[in-house]
């Protein structure tokens, strides 16, 4: 028997996700959405049309909402479903997702706007941090339907007056909480340094802070796809902004996110922004800065799911599409066991240790940018990163070592660019 999920964008029903008797997943927009003034596609890969999207056409977007790799396998086991069944997983955990999309069983009502949250004591929070490896996203706990893409442990939370609260019944969150990873020493402080350094160097980056509870370190990342909308005479209302990563926008499934495996290239990323951004000149420059910055800090894992489009004014005729702030920036080169190849090559070079000024000139040509502009930007950002390093708080020995590594890489890039 076929099963159907109602797909909402914020508070509007936009379509149906259907799993037929054979297990195949399809998607179709509802007529009321197609005829609405200011209707917004869920994805650049799912343009507004009456025809149904087959699994191959729609899976890139919908699977891209879900967790990946071992986390997906564990969640599936905990929920008693197949790890390969995107529909079943969205049915169980597709309440509070990235962007403004929500999945509800057909015919059921969206949760009321008087959302509920559960305040966590320090003991409860510590217990959750310890439990996340065995229960990713807290999937299966009563009242919790959260989905976040990626292979790392994390959970969506709301911060109220400095306290950590769990969203219940599909309520929106304000932050993403990432616990420490035993396998990678000091990764919380590594990411915090890279993100704060980006902001200090003048790049647009998600705000982060490190915290500790009962001896357990964790990172809080403020969500850029959530806003507090002012209400005349009342308390601000927490609302979702729609977003999608570059793999979703290209219709590429998450397991193929690396360029070598069919994921987007930098050439494709620049082309996407040039085509859809509401401010392409600004966003192309911001993407170039992001590419250079990832190179300087040694973030070799900057794949297509680590760049996103942010939609403001979705569902209206005032839609604005912009490149999202930087997120998920870690100096992966600090960990010798991780790949030395970049997720997306610069020019014709995958190894971040072998990138030269010539490779950046090749990137300029592929991206439709001027070679002198790109060369100049590599030098300028190298100088800005070096100047910003002393301004960023170093709160851990690993962060201190990563800072030294970034300084050396930036000095090398500056010297190589001048030569």
C-alpha cells in the first residue's frame, strides 16, 4: 500500500512525498502551491512543475536532509527501519530539519505555534552527550523528531537565557550542539578556532562558542537558518529560513558529495551562484574567500554539502537567494590519519600540499574570474588571517597547535603567491 508524507515549507503545504507499494519514492507539488503567487521551489533541483519527480530526480534533495554514514545506520537500527529507506527515516525524524521543510503524515496537522521545549539540567545534558554516539540525533526518544545532515554526532537545541533546551514536537531550534569526538583530539576547539578566525578575518561565518559540562567539551553553533522575527507588542517569534546545500541544489545524493565520486566541483559551485544568487557579484566574491580560507586553514573536507543557499522571503514574491555563512570549518590537516586530498580540487590539483599560484589561476578561469583578482585575494586573505590570529582566543593546546599550523600555511601561501 502506498504511503504519503505531507511536505511543508514553513506553514504551507507544498507537496507530497510518496512511497509506492514497491518501495519507490516520488515527489509532486500540490496544485494549490503551483498556482500560488510567489511559490518557491523546495530546491533548485526540483523546479515548480505539475509532473511528478521520480526517485532519481528527487532523492538528492530529500536524502540530503538526513544524517549520513554510520549515524544513519545506527538511527535505522534504533528505529527498526532500513538504513536505505529515505522515506521511512523522514517519516520518523523529519520534524525539525535544516531549512524550513517539515514532513508530516498525510492529513495530520502541523504542530501548533506554541512550541514546547524541555530544559536540560547539567546532568541531563551530560547524559545526552554520552548517549549521542549510541543514539544519534536522539532518534526514537518520545516527542523528538530532529534531522541534521552529516556524519558527525550532533543535536539541534534551543538556547534560552544561556540554558540548553530540547525542541519537542517539531519545534524550531536555535543552535546545533556538537560534542567532542574521542577519535579526533580537541576537534571542538579546532573548529571553534577556525570559525572564530574566519569572522575575525572579515568573512561571514556562523557564530560558535565552546562549553563544558561535567568535564565534557562541546561546541554550540548558532543556526543561520533560524531568525527571531519581531512582533508588534509581543515577544519575537522564532522562524525557520529555508536553505539547501550545493549537493541538494545540484540533485546529487549525499553519498556522492566528494568531487572524485561525482560531487560538485568548484566550477559548478561558482556557476550555481552566478545563475541563482540575488547578489551574484557579492556571493561569488564570498565563495572565493571561502575556498581560499578553507585552503589556508587546511580544511580538506569542504565538499558540496558544506556550502549552502539561504532563501529569505520564501513563499513570497520578494524571494532573495544568497550564499550562506561559512560553517563546518575544521583544520583536517592537523589530523595525520585524515586524507590529504581536498574534497574539491583547486584547478587540476587535489592535494592541498601541492596547490600553487598556477592552480588558483586555473580556478579563476573555471570560475569566470580574473586571474589578477584571484591572485590578489589569496595574498590579501593570507595577510588578514595572519593579522587576525592574535585576536582569537586560544582555549586549548590543540587550538594553539592548529593556530601555528594555519599561520605557517598562510605564510607559505603568501610567499608562493608573491613568487
